[in-house]
C-alpha cells in the first residue's frame, strides 16, 4: 500500500513539474514566436503581368512572421525595378517566383529555341479532334490522323507518339490561357473553341506534321499532364524512336549504295568482256 501511495505521489509531482515547465517555459517561447513581427513588401496598387514594378505600387508593412513562407520578399530593393510575372492585386504579398529581372515577352515559350527544334501549329478541324478544349500548355499528346491519303486510312505515326504542347490558340488568335483574367463574357465562346495547337518538334516531325495537315484530319490523343520530370521521360522515349528510325534509314541508304556499286561494277565488267571479245 505504501509503495502505491509513493508511486502516485511521485507521478503527481512529475505532472506538476511538467505543467510548470510548459506554462512558464514553452508557452512563452511559443507566444513569442507567434507574436514576432517582420517587415514585408506588399502590393499597394494593382500590377499587370509584364508591368515594371515601381515604388509607388508597393509598400512595406509590418505583419506577424509566424508561419510566413520563405518565398515572401521582405526587401523593396529586391522588387522595385523588376517585372511582374503574373497579375498582382492590392494587398497581395510578393513572392520571389512572381518577379523577373527581364521584361516578360508575349509568347515567351518561343524564346528558348536554339535552332535544333521547331515550333509548328496544326489545325483542329473539329471540337472533338482537339480534346474538347481541355488541352493545356505542357501536356504530352500523341497525333492520330484519319482519312489520310488516297486510301483514307487512320494512322498513328511512331514519330509523333509523344509530342509536347506549347500553346492552344482560339480562333481570335489568342492563346486560351490568355483568357484566364479576362472579364469580357463575349469571348467566353471563343475560349472554348480552340482552333490550332502549337507543338515543339524536331525538323523531321515538323515535315511529317505538315504532310499530315494537308492529306488527313489530325486528332489529338491525350497522354500525360504532370511534373516536368515525368514529361521528360516521354520525350526521351520519343527521341529514341526518332533515333532508331534515322539509323534504319541510314542503313537502308548504305545498302542501296552498295547495290548501286555492285551493279556499276557488273556493268563495267560486262563492258570490258565485250570489248575483249571484239578484239
């Protein structure tokens, strides 16, 4: 009985000590952390995407720093004189991913080509053929073509199994993602009716797409939408397909060259034998 009472006494004392530590030790530290203040830069006037950020459009304010993302910019020197990469509205915090040192160009996806690849647009000849308006930049698609050629075949070229989408463009000439911040209801219909898709391809793929555009009806087959790392895996697989096709073509060209050489050699031999016979 005494041991039980003694154990309960020890347990009670331990609980009291623990509660005192929490109340007078950890709680003040937590309150200090929650109540800590920090200065950040906040938008004071709306800033449009691509607009130069000037001092009269931002302000420095003091707010609670608890749970504040690390990407929030706190120094106006890191913001003023840069360009907005997205629309910013009054009261918004400014993240480091929302500003750029360089001016934002229209259709910036066309600015990172180095000459080894091509951008080509193909027509979407029906709403269904373009995946019912659900395509987005960055999607990986396959190209299927119906009513192709004189035999009106349906084909799915291996060279176009995995193709990245650069843009989806409506009949107005505007990319569909440009409608995101538009408030004019009159353009809503066009937003849902893409007219062309722009693809990033190799020169060989561009040539094939141009032929398919003329001789058949192009249909988009959705493959993947997600992380850049996974998208690259599809593109690497497509690159292997193109490389194998090129190697096969070179092999066939070499064989044809050898046959041509053999024929020429045979002709020369026959001609020489005929000449010897005449002598």
